[in-house]
C-alpha cells in the first residue's frame, strides 16, 4: 500500500521524550503511515532510543545529521525524505490521542491543502491539564480557497500555528513553496502556509487530538528574541494579509509595550543584556528606551511575584507555568525539624 501520511519529526536531544511520542504514533499507525525522523546531531542517546523503535516499526526512517542545522532546515529535510502524500509535522515530545491518525486519514480523503489538528495543553510531565483545547471551535471548520477565507484562516488559527505539531500539509504544496527566506525564523511552517493563499480548502479539526507538553521547549534562552522579534517579523512579512488580520496575531513591535516587557522580565527571560542586544540598537524615543531599560533592571523576584498575582487573577494556567518555572520564582523549602 502506498504511503498516505508521513510523520515528519525534527529532533534534538529528546531521548527522554521521543519514545513516548513514538509510542503514541506507532500504536495507531496503519500501513498508510510512515515516520521520518531527522536528528540534528543529538549528543544524548536519542539515536539508540529511535533505533529500538525501528526494530518494531519497519516504516520508521531515521537520519542523524553530522551537525546541528536548525529546526527549520531539519523539518525541510524530513519532508524531502518523506514518501507520503501528506506530511504531519509532528513534534518530538508531544503525544497523539487514540484515533488521531484514523481521524486525520479520513479527513485527507477530501484532498485538503492543509489540515490543522487541535490540541489540549498539559504541563511538562502531563499530570495537569492547563487548557482543554487551544482552538475554541465547537465544530470542524472548512476554509475554501478564496482570499477572504485566507484572511480568516490567519486570524482564527495563526496564534495556534506557532505550534508546528498541529500541521498536516500536502507534501507537493510544501515542496512547491518558497522556504529559504523562512529558514531561521523558527516557524518555517507558518511561512509556507501563509506566504500566499492556499490552492485548495483547509480544514480545522475542532476536537483536540494532540497533547502538548507545555513548558518543555528547548529555546528558553532565546524566548525573548523569538516572541518579541522573530515571530512578529514573520507574521508582518506576509503581504497578502491586512494589517488588521496580522494585528490580531501579534503587534508588529510588541517590545514597545511595557507590560509585555514586564511579563518577560517576570518570566526571567528579559535582562539588561537582552535590552542592549535587541532593543538599544532600534529606533525609538528616548522615553521608550529608558522605560525598556528600567524594566530590564527590575528586581527579578519582585517582578515575578507581581506576575504570579496577575496570572492567578487572569486564571492563566500557561502563564503561571512560565512564571513558576522562572529562575526568579521563590519556592518555600520546608525546614528540617529540630530532631532530624
């Protein structure tokens, strides 16, 4: 039987997590499904873990690169190696729910350009559900291939699509589109999807079929740069979309908003070094730069404490996870008893 769906996974040093991901795929894979893994030169035992799964699943192909090339290039390489009509750009630490593959394969019978798979969000060890669904849709949505629906697709799914694991895309479409200018953005899939209107309808599956491990990202050291600069620059580079649509996803320059800078400071991912490297060289008023510098110098624990109060007030579980994972978060440790 020909391959209909290729799981394309770019991985790096995920030996502790990728086995669970593969379990969730292999346990429900049909003969129409393959797995393609590109390893960006892991230094842990990722290779040994994956090779053990190759022994039980013959349609798993593993390529270990000689040097780290970046997540965008690694996903491109995985799609190049894929044989399926569609590629599910799966992450290397998240999980599929039972029947996820059967649901997607059924949807693919309609020959959509793109299928977006909804997800629920849990904490990193999966013990706590933070969000029951990332896309609050009460039913599946089809976006016909006309320009007005492209605008709607961006507005309604753009924020969610910062998560690559929800993307199932026609391989031929991926291969035909411009990719090089999106290398280094960290979100090449968003560039491929939104660089121009899709040639055929897109489908969003409303029911969450993926479990996201929130707080397990590998880019913590680059968190500020990614979300304050790379992500906005990508979204605002799309010429076929209105400013109103793009603004619904992100401001063009979110670093100019003091409250956003404060929350990044509270998370422990915005420092004076970040200010000097990323904000100081940019054109801005003296007052704006003074305020950005002041926030970068705020006492971390005080900022974190205020941020935690804000997260509790907003009932924002993902933000609370970010703040409690901050190096500034103060944990009260039980004192030893006098008799110990």
